[in-house]
């Protein structure tokens, strides 16, 4: 679903920072070889993630949902020199693909891949995070949030992707549509939870920026 016209989306992209060559190659290879390439963050949202990371200057970053590694590399652009990015995904078949592109970047040795269920992995990460990006199965967004908040540094930022869910958040809820139901609950939680302050941005499929108080 396009929330603004394709012409305006093209204009926005043309007047934002250029997509780096490494990410353009990753973008192209994802579309050539990997199922569901629309899951990729892509040029414009990638530049948004990069800009936010550069403003935050995180030491430790957590990403829930790696896919082919595009967003991870965008977030690394703002990471401090001594930083690490931990990224979690459940798809074993993507691990080597991710690593190939991570190792082509300046941050290959600073990116730690975790394979498995994020709800099982997050409690075992003995770190405090400055920046978290949630972009995985929507049914677990509430669980991820509750696991993450205690591991955030004060003032840390939680980014949540796909919170508009192709506009389904405004449509009558279907009984079997668990993802939309959870996202509606999640959006209310972020709005009302006293532990965070939140703004929902109409970027791509909806991107929430929540600051831990």
C-alpha cells in the first residue's frame, strides 16, 4: 500500500542521500536470489535508519529480524568505533548470505549474528543497548518490547517497523488476523507506556521511534 503517490515517493528518494554502492549491490542480489524481497528496508528507509543511527551514535545495537542484512548495515553507519551490532534471525538459509555482505563492509567484525528465536536469545544478551530495531514477526512485538526495555540505556531508542501494516490498522479487524490485532495493541502500548515517549512516522509501512525515559 502506498500512503503517498509513487511520484512523490520517487521525488523523496531522489532528494535524499544516495544509496551506497555496497547496499545497492545487496539490494539487487536480494531481489535476484531471495524470496519476498519487499521485506528489504530499501533505499529511502535505509537512509532514514542511517541518519537516526548517526544522530544517536550508539555503542551497542540490537536488531530483531535480519533478513538479508540491509538494515543492519545501515544502522552500523552511525555506530561508534568500539561498537557492536547484534542481529537475530530465525532463517538458517540466510546466515551465509548475510555474512558475505557483512564482511564486505567496514563493520564485518563488529556484527554478531544470532540464529534462533529472539524471545529465547534476548534474555541471554548481557548488554545494555543504545539502539534497537524491531522488524520481525509481528505476533511477538509485545514480547520483544517487554524483553528489550530492561536492557536499554536511558535515552536509548527503539525503532519499530511495519506499525501501519499496509493500512490494516484502520480497517475492521478480521477474526483470524492476529498480526494486525497485535500491532494495534502494540501501537497503543507505545503511546501509553510511561517508560517511553513515542512518535509514529509515516515512513514506508510505518516506523515508530520510541525513546526510553
